[in-house]
């Protein structure tokens, strides 16, 4: 007997910790930019699992690799060499322009790896006094939810009652060069920052900020480490968001789309100078870079190029942004974005983000709010104009209905 959505939701609520509050739909199948629930209702995915499904759901080429490699070799641990890891990392290095890669699984693990790399470089190369290394972060950051990462979060909900917190982090204002300059000391190892803030609501800094930050870091022998777990691999209309600024970081953190929507795959990339201090025993992961993940990761990178997903993100993202900006509604306060990564800020005095997301859900569009006031639209990078043309009128219609109900 097929269980009803109501019963499945009840079961998940009963047996799962309450660390998420999903929208009331039970999804069971996906293909391309579309998802279906257990009742057969169809939805346009405008979330992409926070950029993890950039290739679309169940991409046939990635499914093919998954099947082929899983029949050959799944995991051995890094105790041995394998025939898939080297080619995967070679492709990553070629695309990123950096020199050495360290594969992990989740984005948070890759961020932790970057932190460890920066600290060890500070002690071994920069000669910072033992246990005094500092890493500069910015307000509104989101880099994951481990104890160390939430220690430098400015989001109270993510860190309340999880102390004591990990020391060694200095918080500055985002998009403020003066704040960065004032924070740097002889103990500063790195600046860790998202070139565009995702969880904060698709916050795009001034175009001069990242180039200036690059210059300040270089002048002060400070590593510039960019978290592009969400913004990287085509999401913003460039392969990497830092390319909009024509700079190169000292460290790059990737994840989400790297796994092709099938596996958790992440990586920290940096220079030989920084990575030389990782030696046997200093860091590792049983599943990091395992054969199946490496095969999927390599193919996911190839497909971004072969299917011109970066170009499509730029083209369709510009079109979606333009079409959304044509909507005239008192509910909309601001619309901002790069590529297929768009934040629509709404007036929460009229409706909050959760209720807005639920309204869109009922009309066949899957999205999710952040910080109650911003609806994110981040569809798979394979989306076409006809699908955008289907979605925008629904968004417009939904806003109109809310106006009629709440604005007299």
C-alpha cells in the first residue's frame, strides 16, 4: 500500500530530529528541472538543493558513471592509490587555476580543511607565534554548521547553546575594506569569505571590494580563501564568482554541484606553498576522494563545459532577473542576483518568506526563504527560457493574490 503524503510527513516528524522545517510536500522523483511528489504532482525546482543539483536531477551521463563505477570499485580508503582520483583532481586544478587539491565530502568539511590549512601555513611559513593565528571572517557569513564554523557565525539561531566556541576568529563588516584593514594584525593567517553571500540572501558586494580585499591580503601576507560551495561551478554566470572580479584566491572551497546531485563531494584547493604542510597523519577522511565520488566529480566538471552550463547560467539568469524586475508589486522590496542565483526581498509586514514559499509550492514552484524576508530562486543550470516563461507569470499571479488579500 502506498502511504499518503500526510502519513509520510507524520512519520518523518516522529522519527527525525526537528532541525529542519520542510515545506509540506513529499518528493519522490526528479528529472531535469522538475520534481514530482508521491501523488504525482509536478513542480519546477527553483532551489537545486542550494546549488547541489546544478546539472539537473538524474542527469543520464552522471547516472551512467554512477552505475559503471559502482560495479567496478566503490571505496578503498586513501590507504591506496586509485585510478579515478588523480584524473578528477587534475581536472579540478586545470579549471580552478590553483595547484593542489584536498578532497573531502561535505562543504563544512572542506571549510574545516581550509581553516586547518591556513593555520598551519601561518605557523610554518609566516612564523606566527604558536596558537595565536587569527582568521578574519565577515558578518552574515555562512560556511556550515560544525562547532568551529558556528563559532564565527553571526546567526544567533545556529550557535545559541552550542558553546563553548572555538577561538581564533575576528569578525568584520562585509564589503568594507576599512574594516578589513583595521582587523589585520601580525597574527592574521587568512580572510575567509564568500564572494557573494548565499544564506544571507544573495548579498552582492561592491564590484571593487573583492579586488581591494585581494590587494590588502597580498600586501599583508594574508591568505585570501574564498568559499564558493554555493557560488562556484557556474551558478553566477562564471565558472567561479571570483572571476567577475578578475582576481585569483590563495584558497578555494568547492562542494555541492561538484557531486552532480548524486553524492556529497567537496574539495579545498590552494597553492603548493600552503598545501605543503599537510603530511601523512595531519588530515584525512575515509570517504574523501573515494573512487565512486572521484568518477562522478570528474564527469560533473566535464559536463559543465560540454553542456555550456556557465553560459546558460549567464544568459538565462539575466533573462530571469529582467523578467522578475518587471513585476510591479508593493510586496517586493528589492531583487538582486548574478547568473541563476537570485534573491527576492519581500516586505514581511505583508507576508513572510515561509508563507510565500508555501503559496508558490501550491502553484508548482519549489523555493525556500532565507531569514524570513528573502525568497531564493536558484534553478538547475540547465533551465530553459520556456520554463522561466512558465514560472514568472505564476510568481506574478501569486503576488497579486497576496496583495488582494492583505492590502486594502
